[in-house]
C-alpha cells in the first residue's frame, strides 16, 4: 500500500496537497502560521470506516483514529468484507501516522 501525491496547489496563505492511498483520499492543508489540517475521505461506501486525524490543538498532528460501528448480524461473507475493510483502514492509518506525525515533530 502506497501513499501517492496526486495534486499540489498554493492558494494565498496555504498549500494544499491531495493524496490517494488504497480506497481513501487524503487532503492536507499547510497554513503559513505553521498549522496543518488533514482530512481523510473514503472513496467507497460499503464497510470502509472513516479515519479521523487527531489534532493536538496547537501541538500538531497527534495521530489517526478509525471510526467503529456495529452492523448487526452479518453472513460470513459480509463479515469477511467488513474485516478486509477494517484491515485496510488500520494499514492506512499507520501509514498516515508514520508520514504526517513525523513531519509535525520537526
């Protein structure tokens, strides 16, 4: 799994980077005051969970968290799909943490 930069823009007082990784799109905004905002969006809407960026409110990006939910009773086939989606989210969150938390610690 690889985080791929697909677009970079500079708009007034901020720089925007857009990445893709697996079934997620990641938008990173770097502001001139040194703050950073990261949003992660799912590119499909089945069992793929939402990933949230945990911000330290002035202390920089702290990490990423994965939303959990209950789908009720599912068939074994659907459970496999859900587990695959959760595993993907875990791997994406780990890559995002390694990439962006280190940048904030500089």
